[in-house]
C-alpha cells in the first residue's frame, strides 16, 4: 500500500523506512492523526453552534448534526482515509491514536476565543467524551480508537499544559516548537500515550 | 371580413398551438416579463415542485442565495435530509400562500410560539418545518432556539434578495384554531397529535390566496425595494384531500385558485411574472406523459422540459455539470416504451407525500376490510383482512419513520 502523494511517500519513508506500507510485515497497524481538535470542533464552531455550545453568531444545528459533522470530518482526514484503506486490505488489528486535544495554551491564540466559549458551555462537561464517541462512530468496525488518557485532559476540553511544554518536531531535523504552540505535545505525552497503547494492544481488540 | 382573430399566430389557436404540437415542442410558450441577471440574488421557496426549480437554477449558473447551509464537504444527502440545500433557507416546503406570509411576518418580528413545538417519542419538532430534523431535537427549548436562529437567517436573506421564485402548491392546510397558525403538515403525520379541538382544516379560496400573496409581496418590498417575483403553480396533484370533495375535484379547485391568483398578480403588478410550468406538465397534448405511473410525480423528463422553457427566456450560463444541465433530445416518443424515470438524483423532500401511507392503509386494507364485512353482513373484520390491516399499518409507520422522499413530488 502506498500513497499517490509525493509528500506522504516521503513521510512514509521517514516514519516506516519504505515509501509504502507492507501489509504482511506488521501484525498491528497504528494510525496516528485525525486532527481531533483542529479540524473538528473548532472548525465546525467557526460557523456552527448547538444549543449546548451556545456560541454567538453562526448557524444553530442540532446535536445530531454536530455529531454528523464531526464524524464526517474525522472520516475525511488523511488518517481516516488510511484507516479505510487498511481496513479494506487487511484483517489485522488497526488502532487509531487520535491527535491530542489542544493545550490550554490555545488561549494565547485568536482561536482561543472559540475554545474558551466551548470550555464555558454546558458542552464542556462531556466535550472529550463527545470527541471520543464521534471517533468511535467514525471508525466503527474498522479500527479501535484509543482514548486520550484522562489524566492528560484538563477540564474535559484541553490537554493539560504540562504536556505541551518544550515540544519538539521530529521531522528530518529536530525543531523546537514555539512556546505558544498548542497543537503539539512533548515527550512526556508521547510516553504516556505509548504506555496506554501497549496496555490496550495487550487486551483483545474490541472493534 | 377581418376580425381580431384573423392575424393571430399559430400559438393562439388550440389546434396549431396545442393539438397538433407535441408536448415537448410547445413554441413561443413563455415570454419573460423582466430579465434575471446572473448576479441577481435569487431566493426560492414553495411546494415540493419548487425544489426542482431551485436545483435547475443553481445548476444553470444562477445565483441562488443561501442563508443556511452545511459545509460543502458534507454528504449532500445528509444535508438534504436535514433541510439544507433544498431552498435558500431551511424553511422546508411552503405549500400555501398563508404559510409564506406567516414566515415573513415571523421572520420580521422574530416571533416564535411555544405551541408550535410538537413532540413525538420524546423528541421535539418544529411544527412549522417538521421534516428538517429527521429525529427531532432534545427539548422544546432547543426547538425554539433553532427556530429563532432560523428566522434571523430568513430575515437577513430577504433583505438581500433580488428575485423571489415562489411555487404555489396547495390551498388546503391545517391550522391551529386559537392562533390561526398554519402548518405544512397535519398534526400527527410527522409529529404532534391531532386534536380536533385544537386543530382545524382550512381550504383557502381565491380571495384568501390573493390577499395573502398581495400582503406577502408588500412585506417583501418593504424589506427589499425593487424585488421581483416569479410565480409558478405546482403541477403535482394533491396526495389526499381533507375536504368533502373527490381528490380530483379538490385538486382542480386548488390548482385553479392558485393559477387564478397568479394571473391576477401578474396582471396587476409589473414586478410579478408567471412562469407556466403547470401548463406544460398538465397540457392535454402531454396525455399525462410527464407524470410517473402514480399520475402525480413529475418525471425528470417533465422537469427538464419545464426548465427548458424557462431557460429559453432566461438563458443558462455555461455550465460544468452537464448531466444536470443537458436536456434530453426532445421530440415525440416513438413506439411507446417505458416512461422516463422520476427525478432521482434530485429527489425532492415532500412531507405531503407521507399522506400516501395513510391512503394505502385506508384504501387497500382497512376500507376493503370494512367493505367486506359490510357486504357479508359481518360485524367484525375477517381474520385475513385484519392481518392485511396490520401489515399495512406497519408499512405506513415505516414510510413515516423513514420518510422516503422518493414517493413523489407533491402539491
């Protein structure tokens, strides 16, 4: 399996050593991505709101539609497409490790306005649950969705700020992310996720 | 001796204008009253048939104003099931002139009425557009909040419109007796409960429809001076009538009134044009050719023929979606053959068609069971008929639950 996109092929070479994914070479597939918070709630909330979110302006949509929008958004990410392709091509277990929720640092960004409103809304109480539930619906029967560990989440909406301090980009060159970066997490977060992942794969896959 | 008829063109004579002309070849049929520019902002509304008009205008490069929409990346069918992408805003089908007037007044004042929330199985529906939330909302308050938000969008939309295309569909409606509020569906069909002490049947006459349309025009012109109107009458017969008349008589009454009002308005006001889609579909030379086998739904071929007449006067822009814009080769159908298919990709969303389910139940099962029992002097329904009745009830419920829009276009 490979990608028709040169950038992705390059990325595959970097992360997997080859420009393609050998379906025979692995027992388990782990897809990391889905841009949970970037593409999902925040993007949707720029134009839409639900009664529970209570965001000013924008169109009011039902919770059912918010779910549909979020699920659809997840499915259309690169990670979503990859999961689809893998699920069509192999019976081996597939896991999705979703991108983390944004860090509370987001408040230093213009986008923090929307996230702040979400955090203050009645939706906040189950925001992380909602994201997880929609991820599960998006990939039901295809992949096991790893839940972001509860101890990394703050106020049910954000990743605790400690996990986004001193994060670095592991591209061809190691790059330090700016102090205000609220999307990328640090090594401590990665370690916590790996710990959770191995604990999960030890259990029978529950698709 | 010369008379005013001596120099009339062939189109003015029934024989040369209709009887000897194929239904798809009607010539010189519609003359526009005013042009529509491609950058004119158009709002569409009306009964189910109006959805075809909206779809085709959009596909042919006209600028349909969209006040409520979902992201383009979302599946079109999902959007449609939730009332998006059907009309300029998410008001659902507007079957009667009174319903239009009511929407205009409500949007102007931001009026929402708690009694217009209907419940079904613990979910809540906006009685004024019950089909836009297929599974309803969580609470009555949520419905009211949604309605308020919707009315704001509608008000903004009408402040910006240049051309309003409205298809008149029905004269029959259900109203709340205390407030006079008109609903697009009978209570109990999609949600709510029918209570004869609360709701009543109303069948508008020509004066009612005319006055409502005049008032609607006045309100719209106050909001947007210079607005122009294109009116059409839906050629789709009534699914069912709640009047005492036979459904055919009721349909003729309804359509005649609507057509008359269009003529009155178009004669009276320079800014009102009438587009004769009704005549194209129902013309005797069509011999019901444009109707599907149920003699109600208009086939996609019929819609295309109608729109071709429209675009002959309001030319289509160069389009990219050839499948939608290209009309099939026209001309008499030789050797019979199957009817052209009913519009599929552009299936319309139609609450009124849900009444069909009751019709099937009533005509096939229950009534036959009753007739059988009467015929044989029985006071009970025979077991076999009871079984049929139960199956039909199930089918009816399924139809309502799933709301299959493929039933037909209505009103």
